């Protein structure tokens, strides 16, 4: 029935040939990266977890505010400070001295010093997953890796 409903508005044209379209990115076509990003954000359409997830009852308010700011890229990372005119473009390198520009995604995921912390935490609590490229993707993947088991989901929200 679902397929039949999807096909009710399709009108076949004798003068045009059929083509495959990748709807998430019609201009550039299909790519594995687009599929990965679509799957990582799949749950976003049903529920905006970012708006209420940091407010876990067992998390101190200052930590919830820190996470809320993190998920909205509102930390005072060097790229944000440059954008606000607080520091110059020459001062954007990561505080750890790794040689990369300091962004929220770099600090939390890619930095060899701070980014490794999440790998250790995931191993410690038994979460094994594909390494995301962005903090928001990491957050969604981490929260939804619990499935429907409520105690585990609550624990992952807390972490």
C-alpha cells in the first residue's frame, strides 16, 4: 500500500528517458558521504534531541549548560573567537600544539590529545561505532546507540 501511494502521483513521459536521482543531493548526485550523513541524522526528523537531551536530571546544571553550548557551537574555540573579532586569524591553532586549527569538531573528535578521550570513554562503557566527523553527528550516534532500552539510553544521556 505504501508503494502504491508513493506511485499515485507519478506520470510517465514517452518523450523523456528515465533517470536515477539522489534526492538528498540532486545537483551532485549520489555519494557514500551523503548516505552516511543522512543515516547519522536519520533520527533528527522525528525528534529534536538536541533541544532537551542535555537537561538530564542527574547532570549538574553547569554541565548541562556546557553541553547545550557545545551542541550549538557556542564554545569559545579559536575559530569562534576569530569570527567575533576577539583574536586574529594568525592565532587559530589548537591549544594542544598539534598544528591544526581549533574548532569544536577538532577539539572534541579529531585532536590527538582531547579527541582520544572519547575513544577511551567509548571503549570503557562498551560503545563501538563509526567515528563521526562532527560533534553533532557524534552526539546523535552516541545517544541512539542505546536503542530502545530505557536504562541504557538514560545512562548514555548522562555520559
